[in-house]
């Protein structure tokens, strides 16, 4: 029997120029003396911010140390063979009290060449949205690099971007190369590759508390951007109660949503991967090997590959994002 069990981690809190209070008021997470909280990192293998176990016999162990010790027991053989001692996913909650910068992320090839890093493909699940909230994903017309540069240089960058009205429950998949930004008033769960590389294209001419504008990455972004126009940017799915509903599949993660009013069981024995649950509504208990692990809205739990079968027990219902690598 493996010593591994369902693992929770200490939240990493980050204040941002655009951050707000919903991490505290909506998700009920305490970020202490920070003036605001723009992001929480719930599960991270990023070298500067590696997650640390919270609870159980492995309390205080870092995710990196667990990977070195348990290898494919923790993440699955195929995942470990590919990623080694780097955990491949980064899980965040994001509270945008103001528009984030317009930005783009490089793909694996470009990120490897420039930064010796993975690229950054990601997805967003909208937990809560103020009335009238919007976000940007992609272009609203066919684009070329020259048309893009002309719009940027003439101050008309916002005119060529695809703006979406947003409501709770909306899902957006953002492959590396897609220009995007999260708009004011959105609370989002983000699942992404383990990478912290962002090319900032436009920042609404904002200044920080010292009067300085944030750095832009105009030239770096040009080779990273996917200039193609797509007919649909929002992920269309049919919500179903008490069913596992598929949302996104890509080489970096598969994500489903489970919106349950009743207890259920999950069998992950066919997967050669860890599984991550991100609770975006309600609460439940993971029961494994006679032990119970409570999870509530705003929390994340990592199920090692060595765990095949679990029970999800609830009295009031839950909504979770379930992610793994196929």
C-alpha cells in the first residue's frame, strides 16, 4: 500500500495591481495583510512557488520532493516519463477587480527556445461574474501580423479583439498563442500548463503606486500570437446534474465538470495519471482507505495515481472541475 493519500496544499496568495477582495468575500480564503488578492496558486510546480502539503503525514513536504520520492506513484508512468520532477499543471483562482492586461503566452517550442520552459495553454471556468462583465479571447476578424501591429501602434488594439459577455459557468479554452484578457468583475478558476511566462501586449496605460507603467513585451509577442480568426471562442457544453460532463481535452490536460446533488463514487484505475479536483461550489468529502478528506469551495485536492477508487460524499451538493492528463 502506497503511503500517498488525497493531498491538499497550502494556498499561495498573490497581490496584483488589478486584484480585489472576492478571494476573501466569495471563496472565504484569508490572505492576511495583503492589500488585495489577484491570484491564489492552489497547486504549483513553478520553481519560484512550489506547493507544500497541508495536512496528514506528509504535511510540510514540497510537491517537488514528493515527485522525487514517489515518481509515477504520484503522477502516473506516462506523465512522469514526460515531465520528470516537474508537476505539469498549475491551478489558480483569479479575482479581477479591474481588467487584466491584454496578453499572450508562447507555445512549447517558443518557450523552450527563449526561456527553457514549457509553454502556457490554459482554460478558465467562470465561478462568479458581476453584471456586465466581459473578457477578451482571440480576434474579431481575420488578422495578419501587419494588421495587428498597425492596430497596436495606432492605439486601436481593442477594436480588433473579440469581446465576450460572461456569466457564471462559462468556460473558455485558451491555447498558447491566443490573445486574451480577463475583464473586471470576474472570479475564475484557471487550469494551465506549469509556466509563468506572459507577454504583456497592452495595459490600458496603467501605472503602479510609484507612477511606473508595467513593462510591455511588444516584440516578443509577435512570434507567439496565433493570428487566425475562429468562429467560436467559448467552450460549448451541456450542463447535466449528477453526471460527469466533458469540457476540454488537449495534450496538456483533460477537464470535466461534476455538478452533483448526491454522493457518488469514482474509479480512476483506467487512467495513467494523477487527478486534480478544484471545488468551485458546495462541499464534499473524499473518502479513501477508511479516511475522510473534506473539500469545500475554493479548495483543490490532488489524488495521486496510486489512488484508484474514491467515494465523494455530500449532503448539500458540489460542483468540481476534474482534471488529469490522458
